[in-house]
C-alpha cells in the first residue's frame, strides 16, 4: 500500500503523505511512493499539486531518524541521493506545487516544502532544520534551498542553531507565503489551486520553468530565457483565445492546454 495518497479532482491533485503515527517522517518507502505519485500527476495532466501530511499534527517531521540511525556512510549517501532525486523531480515538475503545511515542518519536511513552488501554513506550524543536533548536516538540499529562499544570513541562523521557528516568523522571513487558522488552511490552498487551474496551462508551465531556470543564472541569461518561453506561448489556442477575449471585452472560454 502506498504511503502517499493521491486524489485528483477538477485538475487539482492532492498528495497526502500518510504515516501519521510517525508524524509523516520520510522513510525510503515514502520517497519511492512520492516519486511514483509524481509520475501519475504528470500522466493524468493534473494542473496543480497540493502536498500535505496526514493527521492533525504534522506536515512532515523530517527524514525517518529510526531508518537513518544505523546507516553506514555509503548507505547514507544513497538515502540522500534518493531523497534529492525525488525532491528535484518535485521542484522541476511541469505543474505548480503548493505545500500545505499543517503542523511540524522539520528537517527533511522543511526541505520537502522548499521543493514546492508555494508554501501555505497553519498558524500552529513549526519550522526548523534540527539536523546539527543529530550530528548530521541537512541532506535533502536544505543548505542550498533555504539560502536561496530567505537569504544566506537567516538560512545560516536556522541551519547552524537548529532552532525551530513558528509560523509567524516563517511568514515574516518569507519562508512561507501565507498563514491561516488550521481549519482555513486547506480551503485557502484549494482556492489558490483553483485560481491557477483556471489560467492557461502552457503559460503557467512556461512561467514556472523560466523562474526555476532563471533564478540559477545571471540576469541577462535569465531575461533571454524568458523571451524564449514568452515566444513559445504565441500561436497556442489559449493565447489566441485569452487575447481575443480581452479585446472583445468578454471572459475567455476555459483554457484547453492547447
Ligand atoms: N523520524 C522518525 N520518527 C519520528 C520522527 C522522525 N523524524 N519524528 C517523529 N517521529 C515519531 C516518534 O518517534 C514517535 O514515534 P513512537 O515513539 O510513537 O513510536 C511519533 O513519531 C510521535 O512523535 P513524538 O511522540 O515525539 O511527538 P511529540 O509531539 O512529542 O513531538 C516532535 C513532536 C516533532 C517535536 C518530535 O517528534 C521530534 O523532535 N521529532 C524529530 C524531529 C527532527 O529532528 N526532524 C529532523 C529529522 S533529521 C541526509 C538525508 C536527509 C537528512 C539528512 C541527511 N543524508 C543522507 C545526507 C534529513 C534529516 C532530517 O530530516
């Protein structure tokens, strides 16, 4: 049985990591199952992904410490490589992804959330990279993505102290996009997902790719890249309908991904 539940409705794929008894800690099976579910998202042409954790307490409380505890250096490297390949797949998914952070978001959990495009959190969420207190470094891209997201100084504070931060601070430093009361989190995420579903998928995919690639390069190369993606939207049925509708002062018909 998969440890990642998958539901698809109205173009929104909801992925739920389902190990609540271990606060959804990431073991090898979760990582493998997540990878398979991401393939399904693409095959089913989902337009947005919501990624969350089962239960009331936790998004993901980190990589599974009981599985990691006895790893040899070689096995640890393999575990890191498995996680990194899945997280990279998530980050590069040609579908926007929203992490719906409903509680603990620690270590590998925070790294997972940072591999999503947008992060929405409940007011009780708790964030941190506690790895240094376990005698290890962050291993699923935390030292890289955190600095890119919130800046080097704050990333160093979080990674070197291993201190947790609450949702309000996570919001104030840009680690999350918005914070909601617990019961409002999923509806808010679904509303945001619906807004994206209604937009032209070719343009949405191109925008994500241009951002992801551009942020890794210098501004001139990034702008050149954007021009290519911009050009690639033209001639699509959705571009023609979107612009024609504007000029005719009407709403566009639903975009067709064509
Ligand atoms: N791994 C395994 N089990 C976990 C877990 C985790 N990360 N977090 C919680 N659990 C389990 C607990 O052991 C407990 O299981 P039972 O004792 O009931 O069998 C159950 O979930 C409920 O947890 P608690 O009883 O502890 O619940 P509390 O509400 O009292 O506390 C807590 C919640 C989140 C504060 C606490 O559970 C906690 O501190 N958890 C660990 C948080 C943590 O340190 N996370 C970071 C993990 S390290 C790498 C690859 C990856 C990584 C690093 C390197 N390479 C290969 C290079 C990533 C590392 C991490 O993510």
